[in-house]
């Protein structure tokens, strides 16, 4: 299958990005070094091109009803300009995808889904659209730039009349940006470093990207690849679909009970409600290495006797903490902070400890 190209593909190549296949797209994984890029976002400001993400519009009198039936969170609580984190549960107790729900108006919503799941999610949504909401897949029309870091307001404010400092977390505004009208400016983010996502039409992406790079010069803005995005999200303990959550992991096992609201009916809600009442048998936990080692996805988690108790789903050397950190599923009784675990690294059992998230406290 031929790799899809994002609108600014050639710009990234010209900037010296190392391009790799990711979720069916040719994507910039790094420009310099992952650690340098990670620290740029934690301490100053960086710009990610995440235009591979998917966007669906849901419109009409039955738009909310469809979203309520297919997502786990309660979208009726949204007001215009608010964003909600949610997931599509499947019929077997797992997760089709995790997503963001944007309320544009009472009869118009935008769903932002993972790049690797665009086709799967679209099929899921259309097959459940029994009430005739108007659906449109606009994934190929939009570019998405994420400007993240403590200096993001400093880098962006000159480009828009929207007051960025007054925007609360998980809200968005639609306004002029870098001379382009009707840009969606969103304060969500996947790094824990603060910042904004800018949704623009593909034809305006270059103008907006160049304007951000120019306006952010004094703040030290740099382009950042997917490598640093992964270490940044992991330091916050944010789940990555395909690693920490998938078709077989329940939102309750994954610590996503807070986005699973049982005051409404949704796909498989009865079974999930029963699972909540009974208690889960395994849980996604965060752990820090005590011994010097880097945990990696699929490494075995064992107890002091060497008996298998789970598996690492995400792991890395934390650039901020200077030690190995990871997420993984273990038996419920081993999920308390302070619990000792061991990661099997090349047949050696290396000591780790369960900790509370996030790994990096702001």
C-alpha cells in the first residue's frame, strides 16, 4: 500500500526530518535528536505536524444521539466551544478507538480520531448511524499543527485576535489565525506541556506553518517529530491506541473509568457496568525502574519469584527524569503504588516500582 502524504510532507523533508511510515502516512519522526526535541517542548515551545489524525463531522438533529450511543463519555454535558475526551467501546468489552469530541453547536460536532483507525472508526460510526445523522469524513481536507510547550502563547499570540491566555483546557475557539479566517484553535494537547492545536484547510497549511515558525523565533520554536511526542505523552501517562489500549482492553482496565459514564446507554454499557461492579481482574499501571534498564513494549512483567504477572505496553527512558518508565497491565492485586515489579530485560529481571501518574508533575 502506498504511503499517504500530509500536505507539508516536502517542507519536512526540506527541513531535514527523518521520515518514517506511521499509521499509513509518511511522517516526520525526528529533525535533530529525540531528547533535544523532547526538552524543547518541556522547556520552551515546539511545533508538531500531526495532520495524519482523522476528523469526522457529525451534523443534524440526531447528531448528539449518535455520539451518545457510540461513545462512553456523556457528550450531553458539552456546550459550544468545549471539547471532551472519550472512547468508542466495542461489543466485546474492548475499545474501537479513543477520540476527542468537539461541540461546534447543538447540531454540529467534530470527532478527532487516531490516524491508524480512520477507516475502522468511519465504518463503526456509519454502521451505527441508524437515526440518520449527517456524517462527513474530512480527514483528507485538514492539516493539524500542535504547538506545545510553556512558551506557546508567547509564540502564537501575535498571529490571532483570540485571547489564548484566557482559553481554558479542553476548549476551542474559531477565529482568524495568521491571516486565515475560521481556523479552529484548540487548547487540548498530548504532551502535558500546555499549548494549542491549530486545524486548517490543507491549502492554508503552509502559510500558517511558516507564520508560526517566524512568530515563534524569539521563543525558540523548533519542529518536533513523533519520537519526542511519544516520550512526552508517556511522561504524562497518556494512553496510546495500539499500545496501551486496543480492541481487547476495557476502558475500566485502562484507568479510563472517568470517561465511562453509566447514566446513559451506549455500546456494551451493560457489560461494562457489570465489570465495574465486580471489579477488574487486571489494570493498567505506571511504573518507574529502580534498576538501571529501559522497559520496552511487550517485555514481560514478573513478580519476585519470576512468575509472569503482565506485560509492558509502553516504555522509554524518560528524558526529564533520567530513568526508565513504563505502562503495563498487571493483575489487579499488584496495581497499588509502591508495589514491587520486575521487568524481564534480555532474560534478566530488573526491579521496578508501581507509581502514581503523571510521572512528571507540573
